[in-house]
C-alpha cells in the first residue's frame, strides 16, 4: 500500500528521495495520549515497503493538552537512516517495516 500524495512531504536522504506523512488528526488512542505519534515513509519513485516510525512524542492534536513537539524533517531523516541500517529495503515490495523509537514515551497518567 502506498502513501497518498496529498499531505505527504518529500525528503532527500543521502541522495535518495522519499515521501513521508503524518496523520493530520490523531487516532483515538493517540488523542488520549495512550500511544505515541507515528509517521509513514516510502521511496518517492519506486514505492515498495512502507516504513512506519513510532516516535516518542504524543501527537500534536492530542485531547489532553499534553505538550508535544512536532516531527521535523531531520527526525524523519534520522529514522530513515536507522531503518536502512536495520534492513529496510524501501523499493522492495513487502509488509510494512516498523521502526520503534518510542523509548521514553509514557502514556497519559
């Protein structure tokens, strides 16, 4: 499954172009701060396996007024490099590749 072009942003990492996207609105459990924000990344020209990155931040649109920082392109670039080192092959078809960077996230008390 590929990312929709609408709402996605391009990023170039080490000479390769990718597209990444965050959900505009949080899921129900993200809105309640029970789970962290996630983003999806794919190869820009040959979409294959989607990278799903779980951050250590709550979603910016959470309902709990919990402070959250936005996901920056540099964060996405670092996640892409980490996933590539762990074996993500973006142009090859397959199941989503999950990268868990949620260490330090604590659900809403």
